[in-house]
C-alpha cells in the first residue's frame, strides 16, 4: 500500500461532521475530515489516514478563521479525546448539534418535526459527575498516566486538569496519577471510575491482581484526605466493594419532585446533574402527564423519570433490562414512599409477548433507550390507545430511524423535537421528541 502523502494542503471547510471535525473536499471530490477545523474556515491540513470513501486530516494552521472560533480553555484540547468542540463558541455548539439532528431526521427517518423546541442547556464546564479514566504505566517516561483516551485511542492522554469534570475530580488528576504511581500494584490498575452523588464522590479502582496491604492503606488514606469514598473492583461489576468508608451513601435529589435516588458506584446516572433536572421537567411537560394517567417508562434505569412521574400520575410503570437497576429502582420507590411506581425487568431488545405489563393499557409512553434505539420494542408494543409518546435519545441516528418508523409506518405525527446539551464541548448529541397519533 502506498505511503500517506503528508504534504500540507490548503482546505476550505464546508461543514461540521457529526463527530466535530471540519468537512472539506479534495480536488477529485473525495471528502476529507479535518480535526480542529470549523465551517467557513480555510486551513492548512496534513493527511493522517485514508480509506476508499474519505480521507482524514489534522489542522496545521488556520489561514482564515471562523468568527465562531474561540481559544480552547483546556491545554489538552486536540490531544485528549474527551472533547471535540472547545474551539467552537458555546452557543454555536448546540446549534451544530441541532443541525446534526435535523440532517438525521431528513436522511435516515425522512421526517421533520412540526416545531423545534428551544435547545436545552445548563452549565458548560465542571458538569461531568460520572466518567472513566484510563490508567497506564509508561515505562519509557517512568510515570503513570491517568486520563481519557487520546484522539488516537491507543494512547492515554497525560492530563493535568479536566475542565468538563466536576472540579473535585478535574482538579485532582495529577494527585490521582501520583497516587497510582506510588503503589506496588501500579501496573495492575487499568482504570479509575468516578461518580458523584449530592453528598459523596466515589472512586472505583479496577485492579487485575490482589492489592497489597500497603496499597489498600494508601488508597484509603487518599480517600480520607481528599474526601472521596473509595471502592475496589477486582473482577466484574458484582465484585465492586467499599474500601473506605464501610458503606458510603450515594444518592442525588430531584427537589422539584421531592425524590431522592440512591445508586451504586457503577450504576448508570445522567452525567450532567443540572441538565438532567431540566430534561425531566421538559419530558414530563411534553408527556402532558395528568393525575389519572397510567404511564409506561421503558429503559427506566434507577427510575430517573419514573419516580418523578409517579408524583404526578396515577401509576408509573418502569421497565429495564439490567436486573440490578430494577432492584435499586424498587428500593428507590419504597424509599420515596411511591407505591404507585412499579418496576419490571425485561430485555427490551427481545420478544416481549410473555410479559403481562406489555398487555396492560397505558395512556402515555416515555422511552430513554441506549444508542441502539427502541425499534425492537416499538414494533411489539400495542400503540393503539396511547395519547403521546416522548422519546429521549442519546443517539440522533437511532432516534431518526425510530421516528421514521412511527411516522411513516404507524401513522404517528412528530409534533416537536429538540436537542439537549448533556455533554457540552463534546460532539455527543442528546435529544428529545414528542409524537401524537
């Protein structure tokens, strides 16, 4: 195979790709995705990869800058793969995400909403309350790296700070790296996960071999001095256990609905706490939840939507594939005194005909599926009789596909849709859509 031509070339940037790179065209019409470039810019670029249908490149110099370009706040931007859009002015980032959603609706679903909801935003910095750092001992550098993966995922970014993580975490990455470097088992710790409740921040240290007594003491002392709860994970998800303190409480509150959700360190919770509360309010508003309604909440997790719904409707029924989350959701319903919140475990990507909840009548439907979307369950559900469907999405392509199915095959109407900035400065697009029969 011929070597890459690394000769710098000028590129006129025409668009922004779904992953936050500039899109240009070669003289032969071939698309090239240019990292670090924005629409309406002229840049000097260098090719980094090629495939049959497109090339990849990186910006060497901005010859003509977009008026929307800003100086990235983070010194690691461009190397660390955690963010893709710090060079784009904050208010323009969410508009770029709205364009991604619109294009997905048109290209994949062949649908368009009757109206666009105003973009939902919250704090753009220090918002990330859950994440996973990779850890790597680099013998050549004689140091331990803690950080997100680089844009080249073979490498771990050597971070000194992270401005998108909550400050208690983002400002302590150097301390975390020094801690691991000091351990006997520093080569046996591949990742550290963090998750924050309202009152407690937990660190989960994955370790491939048993830790020495001195290492365990060092981790506990770090937790004590920095006010972290420390958990160890020697094996799978079920192996996670507290090192210090003995049983740290993890929970977050949703004050508008007088709900508190307790969770475990590796459970799924929405990453952006402020945006999450706004998103719940928006979803319940779009559902037009009424006191006499019976509402089905699919992919319900810990009950993030189900329990607030139960405060306002006659009955809220949550269904989730992960059995552990269902146990926690039931505990959360009891903890909040919500006897009208029911939870069931079911794999929503399989045949559901044997489940009694499938055949019960519902007034409204709420879905918050994973990236793969909800096409399997939507094709099985008896949709007749439902007054509204609200679909919360973390992947615009699967939402567009499922919206196309509801509108073009089942005759529903896509009344409204909009984007929500759950992950500012990243290319991740969270969105919400409301359908009526």
